[in-house]
């Protein structure tokens, strides 16, 4: 007979990426050589392996995504047309992220570029402490609650609610003070 205390035990793995800096490939363009340390393609392999190890998981990104490599600079200088998807989001959408957080480097190219970039993400962006300096309104959803269908340790399906909240590093808001208020 199954232990009733364990019958509804649900294990959920949180998988996280951060500081991708538009490094999609495992190649360091500054050094003009392959790299074992960077690249969303490398992270994708690790995400796939981490998901395969467990029954239930969520995938989140902690920001610093659209700036920091030659691709990021190129995309910012050419701009993104409304019908175009930023290459980093093409890749991330294939990985089925659940939520993303805004990092300090998301603001490097201005709000218009930021919003056009994240517009095509198949996942929501949140930040609990970034506000429009003029209106005082939150610039992003401050949190999100998503329902997930998961399996307990006995293989039975359940629907659970997972709350996501993220914040922006207060000391990182150089250059955006006139546009945003971070608390």
C-alpha cells in the first residue's frame, strides 16, 4: 500500500538561464574561436538533459539577453521590424521557456528596441520593481501565476499553480534614470 503522505508529493525542477548576451552559438566572436563556456546551443543541450532527468520542470531566464555580443550590437544597429523576430527569441521559443526576467542590459539599446525584441517571445516577461518614471505604472507585469499539469511521485496527474516573481537589480539602472524608476 502506498504511503498516503507521499501520494501527492510533487517534485518540480526549476531550470534557469542567465546572461546569455545574444550568444546563440558556442562561438566567441571577440576571440574568433569556438567556446565551451558560452552559447544558447550549449545551454539548450543542458536544458534538454535536465528536463529528461525529472518528470516536472519549468524553464526561466534571468535576463541580460539582448546585449553583449556582436549579434546584439548588429540587431540593435539595424533595428527589428514588426514582422521580424530577434534571433535570440527564435532560439528561446524553441526551448519553451515559462517566463523571463528583465536584466540591466535589456535597457542598453533603449525601450523601443527592448519592447520590439521581447514582443515575439512566446513567454511573458516580469519585473516587480521597474516603473515608468512619468506615470508611476509598472513597466512589466510584476508577477505571474501559471497553471502547470504535473505528475506526482506515483505518476498521477495534478494541476498546480506556480507563482513567478522577478526583480531588477536596483544598482544596475545606470543610464535609464530619466525613463524608469527602480524601487
